[in-house]
């Protein structure tokens, strides 16, 4: 009888110890540490420091994997996503107009079917100049002065406004659009490094601070864009940071990757005239009484 009690007591103790061991299993980055009184410290570069009685373990930083999230703002979309957005939004507006009493007239005036026919379903490049100019002519009717209560009602539709935004972005000349996207990414990078103790130094090194070539205030200076020599110089800095494991905290930032890619793409574009003022829309077609 005593032997049976000893066996039961030993089994209970083993089970208790097993539960205690599992309770001390702590995940640290990609690995595990098993010890009582565990203290784990995580750092921004992905490294970890583990402290337990008589034990101290440091694991080096590792690259964080950021899942891809498709942008919802037209000015952040690539050409493929933007062309899809134009087609989808045109179809949505067409469906809404079809439910209105004078929907046929509005569909004809706003040329929703023509837009879908002109925009390729999947084309990851700017539209040809001929197509772009045709779409600019159509866009003029979306930006025409509101001349009647009926038009004000149509213009207030969310689908109308979303399509107008997408059309404006899609018909923007490629160099002008890429430059704006570059400066938007650089502005986000500037905000990302600002909280760091060395944030101001990084902003200066990457030319992100106000007045520097990649600062957002340069977006309004159409007459004096940065020279290719200036951009090539700052691109060499981005390349060096990207190739060095020492600066992984910076190179792993999503805004750094986006700015680096857009900067490299912008430099590859053919040299543009110094005057990069926004293109003027053509005069809209005069309204006709229905």
C-alpha cells in the first residue's frame, strides 16, 4: 500500500515539475529560453537580451518581415493598381448613374464606358500620350464649374469623386507623378527616423530636412527641381546604407525601402525640362441643356 502511495506521489511531483518547466518556456525572437525568473529585453533593431540567474544570453538583430499592404491612396499606387482603380471606379459610377432618372444622359456626358475602354485592364506603366490626352479631355468635364442643381447632385456622389481623383492621378505625366511619390516617401522616412536619438543626423545625411533636395517643401518648387547630380549623390548614400548590416535599423524601415526604390526609378527617367509646372487641363466642353 505504501509503495502505491509513493508511486502516486512521485507521479504528481513529476507532473507538477513538468507544468513548471512549460511555464518557464519563453520565446525570444526566433528561439526559446527555458529557465526560472526569466527577464527578456527587446531592442528596436530586433535584438534581444535575456537575463536569468547565472545566465545572460544576447541574440543578434534579425530582419523583420513586413507584410505587403496594397495602398488605398491613388498617389501611392503603382501604375497597375491605379489602372485597376480607374476601371473599377468608372464601373461603380456607371452603375450608380444607371439608377438615376437621367442616368443615360449623365453616363454619356461623363463617358464612363469610354474610360473603361481606354484604360488597359492590367498595364504596369504610364498610359500612352494619345490615351492620356483623351482621358484629360474627359477629366475636364468632371472638373467643370457646377452649372446646374442636377450636376451638383451627381458631383456629390462618392463614386464620382473617387473616379475624378483616380483620373487626375492616372493622367498626371509620369515624371511629375514619380517625383511627387518620391517626396511623399521621403517625408514618411523623415517622420520614421525623427523619434531616434540620431534622428536629426539621419534627416540631414539623407537630405530630408526642410530646404534639402528630398524635403516635402520641394514639391512646390516646380521651377527648381533637384539636379540629377544631387539625386545621384544621395542615392549613393541610400545604396551604402542598404548594403551595410550595421544600419539595418534604418534600412529595414518600410519608408526607407520605398524612398530608395523611387529615388532609383526617378533617376532612370529621361532628363526633363527644368520647368515642371503641373499640366493645365483643357477647357471643358460647354454644357448643353437636356
